[in-house]
C-alpha cells in the first residue's frame, strides 16, 4: 500500500468553538459556505449529523452540478469532526477530512487535514479548503 499525500489548512475564527463546529452540521448554515463558489448556486444540502450519517451538497456551476459527498466517522462537539469526502464527478478517490477546533482567546483556531489525496489534486485541494474556510469566516451568524 502506498502512502498518499495530505494537506493541512489552519484558520482563526472570531466565534466560539461551538458556533464554528455547528456550522459544519447545520444544513441551512452549511449551504451558505461549504463548497460554495462566488458564481455557483446551491441546489441541495442534506446533512445527517451523526456518526455513520451522510452528507450530500450540490452546487450548480456553469450549468453543471458539482456533487460533494461523505460520511461522518467521528463527531466530538465542539472539538473534532472526521468525515470521508469525495466528488464522484471528478475522482473515484475518497479522502478523509479531519477538522479540529481549539479555543483561542474569544474565538477559536481550526485545523483541517485532508488525507489520502490524489497527487494531482494536492495544491488544488489546499487552495479549495482555504477558500472554504474563508467562506466560513464570512458566514452570517458566525
């Protein structure tokens, strides 16, 4: 078995760990930022927030649907969220994403690690998660 690359992205939030954590699991909130692009239209957000629960988030981009799917492997509110993640349209590979949140002053620090990446997607994955965390920071009510 060969080791596949991983990426780690970090971000500080001026919100409590609970609010940042909950933004990942609430469909209404997640639909505002998770896998959202400036020109896309969110068409489906389904999240079953329990271990073994799945998520499907679909954004229409230039007339095509980009479906993001996964399963929750670990939910430890407000500290840790582990899930599988895939975009079947672009790759059959399924990655593992770990989100760790620690209190920091009046806010929190989030560390996201994405493992088991296809080598050709490493830099794109890092940029994508950084953009997604920037979206989260701008989310209403956070």
